[in-house]
């Protein structure tokens, strides 16, 4: 009976942690309210985004609970299931996991007719759509499937990701999600964006993790009329 209770406890933790965000809608993203502007969401999926999002209290609590419950199941039934389930919770507590839990409800909450797109970058740029799309049930669902399936790995070509985003026709606003550790250093990225952002596209930045380069992310937002946010919420 104790084994069953432990297993059910782990499944309850995972279902609470993973499933709640996929059904929620939100009119804001880390405090940045959904605007009427044409928005491109730009997600850092470099290897460093696998790191723990230490700033989130909820993540810390759920990660610890998941690890303990996973260990309990592991000890009770031989290890495999407990280890797998514990790792699932830990995976969701990463920086990229934090992006998903907040961005998916924000995309679900986009009003019909708003133009948006979702890009991800590491060494290269991956586009959910090569152009801005009108928000609809189909486009929102497609974007959220893209976000949910993202995996972290590779380098951090932030300059390349931003240049691709800025050069997308019709974009008025970019929301960058990153730990702010770009290849080549922050000044290289800032200098490149000063050159290419000739249309004064707004760039909001959201920094994830205790090791995030807050100075870089804050400067990037300030120089491009955006808002700087950390994931410590």
C-alpha cells in the first residue's frame, strides 16, 4: 500500500507541475502585458538553458518534492520508475522549463488577429513560422507544440537570433528569453543590434537563472526601448 501511495504522490506532483500550464491562458508574460504590436518571441535553447532556474521559488519547491518522491519510489520498487519520474520533475525546473510554463499560457492568451511568431536559437535559428501569423486556435496550438518540444543544447548565437528576428518583415516587438551568456561576449551583440535595429523595434529581455548576465540583458532592453525582467517571480 505504501508503494502505491508513493507512486501516486509522484504522479500527482508531475501532473500538477507539468499539466497546469498547458491549459492556462494569460494576458501577460512575466509581467510584460500582451500588446497590440506584432510580437516575435525569441527563445534561447543553448545548452546552458538546461541549468536550473534557481530564481523561481516554485521551481525550487517542486524540484525538491519531485526528487524526494522519486527517490522514495526508487527505493520502494527498484529504482527505474522513481528515477524516471524524479528526472521528469527536475527537467521541468530548468531555465527552458520555466520559459515553457510561462510562454505557453501567454501564447494561448493571444487575442485573435494579433500577429506573432516564435523563433528559437542555439548555434542556428529554428523558426516555428518563417513569417508573422495571425493568432487563431490553429496558429496558437501550432506555436505551443513547437515550444513544448524544444530541447536545450549547443552554443548561444544570440546575435544571430536577434538579427533574424529583427529582419522578419512586420516585427514591431521582440521578447528575448535567455540566460544572457552569448557567444563572443555581450558587447559584440550590443554593437551588432545598434547597427541593424534601424526600425527601432522594441526588445524586451527576460533573464533566467542565477548565473544570467543581468547587465547585458538590462542594457539590451534599455537601448531598444524594452523592459528588462528576471525570472525571480
